[in-house]
C-alpha cells in the first residue's frame, strides 16, 4: 500500500506541484471565504507549496538536499508565524526559501533536458518553472522591502502575499499600477522580471516547436 502511494505521488509529482502553487495563488480567495487570519492561510498554503514541490526531486542526492531545504523552510515559516515580527526569523525564512526554489528550478531544467518527446511532463515542467520564478521574485521583493520599508507605494490590505502578487504581475508584464516600486532596487528587479517573462515565453515556445519537429522527424 505504501509503495503504491509513493508510486502514485511520483507519477503525478508535476501535477501535484502545479496544483499546490496555483492553490497558493488563490490565497486571497481562501482568506475571504474562510475568514481565517491572513497570516495563517498564507503560511498553510505556502507549506503545501513546499510539500508538493519537493516531490519533483528524483535521485537520492537531490531528494536528500531538497527535503533538507524544504524542512528548514517549513521550520522557518512556522517559527516566524509563532514569533510574529521577528526580523532574524524573517530573514532566515527568505534566504532558505530562495535557496529551495532556486534548487527546484535547477532540478526542473535538468529533468527537462532529459525528456526526448513531447508529453504531459514536457508541458507541465515549463509551466511549473515559470511559477517558481514568480515565487522567487516575490521572495526577492519581500527581502528588498525589509531592507527599505519605503520600497513600494502600498495599497490597502497589503500583506506578505502582495509581494508574490506583484512578482507575477511583473513577470507577466501586466502592470496594473496598484502597487508601485519606488526605489532603484525594486524598479531594477521589476525590469529584470519583465525581461525574464518575455524571454522565458519566447524560449519555451521555441523549445516546444523544436522538440515537436524532432519527434515528427
């Protein structure tokens, strides 16, 4: 029974990771519907992201490294939630979560290179990579804001999720203007994310077309 569960998780690891990230993106809806403390909902959903995303590690070495980073990130998140306002815990959480999602992006790139044909995994992996980039951007924006609290023109109900919202708005080059970067570091990071978003889509489309042509040939 245990082996069957593990096999199922392995077969659907990209789907699980993708669903966990999309669930995190729906955090404001969860907060509005549940009426729970926003901090509790954010921490819970981010925990699901870490648990779901850690499944993508495949070899013993990458699993061990990813699980250690995931455990440290989970510990930092819940300790920070229990000790609200602790700056050292916040900094530790940002550093270790940045390391975790950077590691996950590297794992995805390595696994994507090994796929020889266009299948469901080949479609899901670039989407998941794009979402991980958005999460990394949110982590970086939050880190910049800690260093300088005047980095953004804030809107009502601005909380930690807002950094990830702004990251995805930037990486998709939408730019609603509800949150505005005011300092040089935030403006620079916003530009970098805009450029990454454009080139990422172009590169992914090119890889898809190239792989499809090779398969047909």
